[in-house]
C-alpha cells in the first residue's frame, strides 16, 4: 500500500504536526505501507515532484509535532483553473489539471492521499476524488482541515487556529510596549482573517487573559489601561466610523494612546470600492481572493484614523506570519492527534472526506463529506464570550 501526503494553501500551526501524527497512526495500523510526500502542494502533484519518506520515519514523528511550517512545502494552486496552471508551467496548453493530477497519482501507485489544508485545498481534493471515482480508479482521499481563520463549514475548530490566536496575543504583548515611545500613539494590530473575525476576537481574548496575569505599577504610569485593547474591528460587524472616532478620541485623552485589534478583512469592501473608483486594479490570486497584503487594510485604517484622532505616531503591526508559522500548542497537538487517528482509520476503510469536529453533529469528531466542506464561514458574534469581551473592553474591566 502507498500513502501520500500533501499540504497546501497558507501555513498554519498544524502542517508538520499533522504529517507526524499520521505517520504514527500508519506505523500502528499499516506498518508496511510506503509513505510519500508531494512537494509544494498541488504544484508538486501536477509536476510529479515527490519524496519517499524513510523507513524509519516513525522515529522522527514526535519531532514533527514540535515544528511549525511544512517539511514538504505549500503552494496555492487551483486545479480547476487551467489557465493559471498553464501560465505557471504546471501543465501544457490544452491539458486538464484534474486529469494530470489524477494520472500522476495512478502513475505513482497511490492508494490513499491525505490533503492537509483549508477549504480551497479540500474542495480541490473533492474535485480530484470525484474525477478518480468517475474514471474507475480506486483511490481514497481524506483531508485534514487547517486554517488559522477558523472559517470552514462545518468545522467547529480548524487545526492550528487556537495556536495562531495564542501566538498573535504573544506578538502584541511585545508590540504594546511601543506605546511608551511617544504621546498620542495609535497602535493597530492587524490579525489574519479574510472573511471571518474569529481569530481577531480570540486573539484579543487571549491577550487580555495574559494582561490579567501581569503586574502593573500605577504610580509609575505602568497602568493596565495603557496596555489594554480599545477596539476590535472584524468583517462581520459594521463600523460606525464617526461614532468610533468620538469614542476613541475620549480614550486617547484618557490614556494617551489607542490600541486597535483589526481583522485584515475588515473594511476590505470599502477599500476595493475606493480603488475601483480610482481606476486601480484590485490584485487577486488564482482563487480570485483579493491579495490582502497588497491592499493593506491596516495602512488604510491608519490613514483614516490618524487625522481624526490627532495621533502623533501611528504603528501598524501584522502578526500573521509570526502566528501562522508557529509550532502547535498543547490544545492543537491533541486535536491534530485525534483528527489523524480518525483520518487514518477511515482512509484504510476506503472512506473519503475530511476528518474534523463537525458542527452539524454536535461538534463530534467525524468524517465529513466533501460536499459539506465550504469556506467563508463567518464568526458568530453572538457568542457569549465575545459579547462579554466587548463589554469588558468598553468599560476597561
């Protein structure tokens, strides 16, 4: 039996660990299986670039649990976007990327492939599984759900998301000290989250939990309010800009600084409209997603608030690459281990799908049909912990 692994999309604190956890599962369940990894996601599959895992891979599995990133590399390749695949040299003109990928799997004699990625990765896996089934080839495809945004239906918690929130909070714990470099300083912490504000909200929550464990010296101006969060802006909530300016000006006068936690997807629609009105081209990737690094929401908000708040200094800091590249924390290692156990079990039984916590089944670990996997899940802002967080920030509790 031959089992293949493929990681795709952006990084998340679960990729290397997921491979390690799966290696351990197969060592116990199918010790004679051959293991390979396709290099740089679907790019490697299309080009036939792969590595053979050593026979003693099991001996290194626990080490992989301690690493961030992916040892076999990632890429953003859409198998249904033939034009993009041709332009990048992954396939020849007139070829079907799905067919090329399927033929490579047949050529390599792969029986099971594990795709570790977000909604784009796993919807591409579904396309691949359907093509192979219709062509009469017996191959099982089981995905693991990773995305720091935690925005995949019906996944209750994506692998790596908790770690990303924890690391983003740690990131701002240092950045917050910049408030001592000038008066009337505006700090904007830009957090990943294209359509979903969960990570921004969870980061703010974890950051404030860390603050609660710190000692402050009011008599020496090291006060909790100076380091606290003053605003959270996420895509799911409308921003009353003028009203916020009034509120934040008051906060600026009280504590000589303002700290904003901003989801990178907040305000993007307004930015796009502004760019299009100026005749500027909106940069997008192969999946049609706006390239947020190039649009730069944090800088846009900084410009809008600088004058309104009469800020003397504005600093925008992005925790994205810092957080998504981290090794998984204890919570995520446990979730990865559980997910890998089910993924291997179901794959060996010949069942395809995505192994994850299923919101449609009371958040139980289950094999979710590819047809139910979809991106763009919004954060439920009615969650009690989030509403309490907003109340505490408003009142600086």
